[in-house]
């Protein structure tokens, strides 16, 4: 997830297309909390937050979200984050400016670069790595799609969040989008063909 902007009243008109149906910030906040309570299994899920979770977070918000998020959550800092990191206690397994990791899925090692901001050239891009980001609020979804790159905005206001019906975008939903981009090819094979033979 990314760019929830909990308690950010101006986000309702800044992103009117995706948030305009909320009557006020209280209704949006209630929706965010309901989604986290109903769809996140604290004991099983690993959650990656790619930034801008709470607008001007205070002790009450930190305590509220600390109770909702899985203990294995990871946080990539956004441009509105970082002032109260010590207050989060044990909520975050890790806090990063940028996070590179490998997820093993169906016998394939899938490399990811998780960032708040979109990146034009990220680690192992030429070997089929993905860049998952936020920050753009769906504003560069068409660019990401037309470029053919394995780059995707997964934020609250992105196409994938709208299509799946939640700001909690599952790895499997992201994998499906990336498989469409490669035509079903393995990511390393696709990248080898795209970058080395093109």
C-alpha cells in the first residue's frame, strides 16, 4: 500500500477522481481503518507501506495504526514521513528510504525495488526486476503502461488499487499485471530479450 494520507483533508479534492465519493475526511479515515481491520491478518500477512501513511502523524494516530498493522510490516519513507519514527516502537520490522528484496514465487526469484518515488532506472532492471512505487497518485499510470517497463504505482489512487477495489494491493494482483507486461514470459528472460536483443 502507499499514499493513504490518513487525516489529510485536502487529499479529498487533490485526488477527487478516486476520493471524491467520501463525504469528508472522517468517512475516508473510517474506510481506511475498516479495510485494514477486515483485510489484513496481523499474524500472517507481511505488509509493505511505500510512504505517506498519515498526514501530520501524532501520538494518537501512531498508537491507532500500531494496533492494526502486522508485526512484520516494512515501511519505505515518503515525503510526508519520518518525523515520529521513534514513536512507532515495534510496529515496523524495518524502515527504509529504498528497499530491494527478492520474493520466491512458483520457482522464480522475483526482484523488487520498493520506493516511494518512481524510478527510471532501478537495481536489476535489466534482469527483470520490478519497481513498485507510490507518490504519483495514479498520475503516471499511463506512462508506466505505455513504457512497457516493469514499474507500477500501487498507491491508493492508482489504477491497480481502483481495479482491485482496495488500497491493499496483493502481491498476486501485482504479479498478474507484470505477467501481462511480459506476455507470460519469465521476468529475467523477458528482460534479456528486451534489453540485450532489442
